[in-house]
C-alpha cells in the first residue's frame, strides 16, 4: 500500500493546485494546515521544507529510489506528481512540452499578475493606512485581462490548454482563473475561456480539491492582524 503524502496546505489558488492534483491522481495524503494568516509559513520546521516561506509543500515518503523527498513550489510539485503517477502529463514528449509551456505561463505570468491584482484591488485599500493606488490597480487588472485573452485564444480550437487532454497545466491555471470576478475581469468577450472554466470546474477531483478546508477561507482584507504575516518582507 502506498504511504500517504504529507500535504502542507492552506486553501488558496496555489494550495488548490496540489490538493486538486492529489485528488485527481487518487493519491493518499495527510493534511497539514499552514495558516498563512497566523504566520505558520515562517515556522522553523516549515522553512526546512519550504525555504521561501510559501505553501504548498509536500513530503513524499516514497520518493525516488524509495527514499523520502520534500518538494516546494507548486509547479515543481505538479511535475513531480505527474511523473510519479504517469498521469496528466500527456503521452508524448511533444505533449509534455505543451504542458510545461502552459505550466510556466501560469507560474511566471498569470499567478503573479492575478495575485498582484488581488493585492492592489482588495487588500491594499484595506490596510492600515489604506494604500489605494489607481496606477497599480489598473496595471495589474489590465495585465490579468490580457493574459485571460491569451488563454481564450488558446482554447478556441482545443478542449484543454495543452491540447485535447486534461493536464497539470489546467490544474495550475484553474485556481487563479476561478477567481476572475475578484480580479475585476469579465468573461463576456472570452467564450472559450468561460467554457473551459466550466468544464474543469465540473470535474469531481477539482471539486474535492477545492473543497479541502474551504471552511477556513476568510475575509483577509478585513482581518487586519493577518496583514503583518501575509505581507511580511522577510
């Protein structure tokens, strides 16, 4: 029997990437909550697993060669799990190149830009003192919209982002894309993106991964005490 993977997690778009992958792949796991609003990500034991003080992270007791391995960075975790299971990475090297391109697009583009949109549109105005910065709000809202336009064009002639197969790239993109309303975006002019969003949202594995510890999500912009941990500079 496969030993459970230890998942270090909080219910955010980055956390959902890995909880969804574990559910989709049918891998057993134990949940370890990292409450980012309380600063758990800075605990010494967690920093041994994730030196960049970010979740998610995993520890697989059955790593390469049968030895335990810890992995941080959500994209690296997705690639590892896909290789481990042989699932959701396509069937050919060309497939895997397509998956990797769109996974990197999410990691280097959509995730950071949508994250900054959330920060400047929702959190910064609620800080003490308020930081309501029109330029920053417009900059990240506009760039996030541009990226969703790229995604919409990509999906015009294919079912999923890497082709006609569902992959870890879809898992990575979905979490941030599902929060498009909070990023002040519209789907009216992005029908292919909207259809993909529904298609992925209907998957049981996505629903289960998204539901993990969902009751713990809170209104962080109203939780002033959390800001010192969420926006800590070290």
